[in-house]
């Protein structure tokens, strides 16, 4: 005979012993049936032998039933070792989810104020941070400086003419008092003095105008902020009012969230807001204003939210989603690990009779930390399997261990 196959004791031991006992049970039943057939056919007619055969048949049946019960005891083993968690009442924040886009809080358009001058210098580009009054670009100032010098000369001439007219008027007054000048001659002298004074004022205004034009050849930042656009090109001739730069004032952004008409009443001015930009940057802010009118196309209203610094990678024009905090309320929660999602529905497993789990369909709500809100489907006194729910089925036998063994003990397959 060949070498004997070694017996492996482990997970298969129960199955092997079960098969052996089933075979013994089958042989016993078969032997008893054959003997009863012999009795019926009349081969054995001894009354004592019949009694003995009845006893043998009863023993065989008893052995078979005990073997079957042993097999069932071997099969009924726990599917998992689990811990249980209770439904807990907690205070959760009420939030209103909304979508929208990031935009500049205020965007200033910076342009030229003088006409027909050439750009000789551009000092900033898109994305540069500037201070209030910082020089952004320069226009050609030669012509303006020449006109300024001309205005200064005209002012000096007007001042000299006024001094001469004043002297003539004073002389006319003296002569008229002595009787040498008539009233008409005095009037002419006084009129010449007034005209000279008016020409002086006009020259002063012309000088001020040229001074302002010279100052306007420097393009300055009206406020601190970030340059968001630049259309200024070196060497181009600009016209009055043409756009050269766009400036996001103070570098501030706002989130313009779209909400429905029914949600407007729930939002309060000054409410806290948490925003997540498309870049993943988390932002915090507060509600500044709610639009007084709804969009006639979408029937939605805009909620303007001032975002707090730092803005990180957030940029104007990005899509963003966020939550507007409306307050707090009480809710029933369970660990998130207790929820199993199957076919788009959420289930938990409650401990039932005989240490078997009962699959229960629930509706979930808000999440906070490692807890999740249960809105419907679960009683507050229920105890649910806190880990390994994804490996269970309805009616599975489990072995419960105390939660003190670990906060989230691993599920152990049996």
C-alpha cells in the first residue's frame, strides 16, 4: 500500500467529519432497510430475531439523527466577529447647499484721461499686486510740457498787464480828484484794470489745466489690489476713456451663490458660509447681501458672500460649491462604518434574536466627523453592527465582542 494521506486539521476538518458521519448514517439506514425487507419476504420468521432487528433499526436511526445534529452544529458558526453601536443624539448644523461662481468684489476699469498721446512705458502686468497711487504706465508728455510752459508765460504776461492797468487806474483816480480827468476817462481806466484782472485769471486757469494734463500722463492705481486684465500696449496711441487695465480692488473675491425663491427666507445677512472652489481651496465667508430681484430666466436669486483671506488658489471666474449655515438642530446619528450601500440604498444590520443580524433599510442625511444622520428607518433604541456591515447578509450569525476591545475593530471572517 502507498503512503497514507496526512489529515489536515483546520477549516476543512468539520466538512470531512461531517461527510464521514453522513456516510455511516447512510450505511446504517441501508442495512436496516435490507433486513426489514428480508423479514417481509419471510426468510426469517423467528419472533426473537424480529425483536432484535427492531432494536438494531432503532439504534441505527438514533445514530443517524445524532450525526445529523452534530453536522448542523458544525455548520452553525458565526460569520463575523462584530461590535455594536447605539444610536446617539447629537447637535448638527443646518446647512443649505448651493452652487455659484467666484467673482471680484469690485473691479475697477483704469483708462486714459487725455487724448492722442502715445504710451511710452508699461510697468505692470496681469496678476501683479499694486498699491494705491502706484504708477502703472506713462504717456508721452513732451507736448503737454510745452503747453504747460506756454501757459506759464501767458500767466506772467497777464500778471504784468494787470499791474500796468492797476497803475493807470490809480493815476486816473488821482487826476480825476484834482479835476484834470473827466469821469469818462476814469471809467476807461477802471475797465482796463478789470479786463487785465480777468485775463490773469484766465491765464491761471490755463496753467492749471496744463498741469492737470501733465499729471494725467501718469496712469496711477486708484486703489490697492490685483491687476486682472491689461490691454495697454507699448507705443500705441490712446484715446480719452480707452481701457488700459482692470483692477480687483483690495484683491477681494466674493461668491455669488444661486438659491431658489423658497430658500431666500431661510438665509440671514451675516450668516457663515463655507465654500469649496473648483481648485479645491477651502474658503470661509459671510453673507453680505441678497439680490432684491430674481433672474427672470432661471427664477433664482443671487446671494453675495464676502470671502475671507487667505484665498489660496481661488480665482475669479471659478465655479464653487458651498454651504450656508442656517443654525443647529438635534439629530440621531450612527457611525458611518455601520452603513452599507447596496443598489443605491443604505442599509444597517441590527442584532436580532439568536445572535443573528436583521438587515434594515434607512435614509441618511448630514455627515459630521465619523457620524452620519439617520432620518428614517431606525428606532433610537436599536443597536447596529458598527463595522464589517459590507460583509454581512440578512440572517447571518455573528459573534459580538465588547466595544472596549477597539474603537473600530476589524471584521474577522469565520
